[in-house]
């Protein structure tokens, strides 16, 4: 691992600042994409496990055991993938973004709080992303993250994107 880190440092030394920043941005995009893929995969595995154990019959080779009453699987609905346009700080798009996020993710009772928080962070770009990046992505900080985003946009409505930077200072 140390050798890989050393090689990575050598590569970065050969890059100018703009290439390095682009590389960092691309890495962050890969990380966010991987988080969403892991979340999606975990949910699919949970669904498959629930369905595969729903009608299990246990038998003993030496004597027949009456089958257990079938357990009805929990009702599941296959939802279409949610595709929201990420929020990058443009105050004019805030209301649309927040309404779509609230209706499609925040109010979805089948999602855990941590899943909602991961989704929210995945849809933030540029200044809004940097505004909350110091907050841990855990269930307990989800409401705090939402509050900071709402406060920042409420106090800056109608002003340019540059105010995100000034507000953070």
C-alpha cells in the first residue's frame, strides 16, 4: 500500500494545479457513485433475502416434518430510479431541487435516515457540498445538514452564487 501511495504522490507532482483539481473532483465523483451503488446493492440483497426465506419448508431426512405455514412476503413496490439534478448553489434552482428531494427521498418512509443523508450528500455539488463537508454522514447529523442547507439558501435568496463563499467565511 505504501508503494501505491508513493507512486500516486509522484504522479500528482507531475500534474499542474488544474489537472490535480480535476483529478480530485473525478475521485470524489467515483466515491459518491460507489456509495450509491453500495446502497442500491444492499437494498437489492435485503429484498432477495426477504423473498428467498418467505416460504421455507424444513424437512428431516429421517422423518417428515409438516411444512410451516407460508409467510407472506412484505409488500414491496419496485420504484423507478430517482434522478434529481444535483444542487450546485444556484439559488434559482433551490426550490425545485428541495421540493423534488423532499418528495422523492426525505418523505420516503422505506428509506433509513442514513440512506436519506447519503442521497442528500450525493446530490450536492460545488459550494453546497463544501458547506456541509465537515459534518459526518451519519443518521444523527441528517437533520442538521438539512437545516444548514435551508438556512443558507433562505438567507441568500436572490443573491449570486458567490455569496455561498462569503457566507461560509
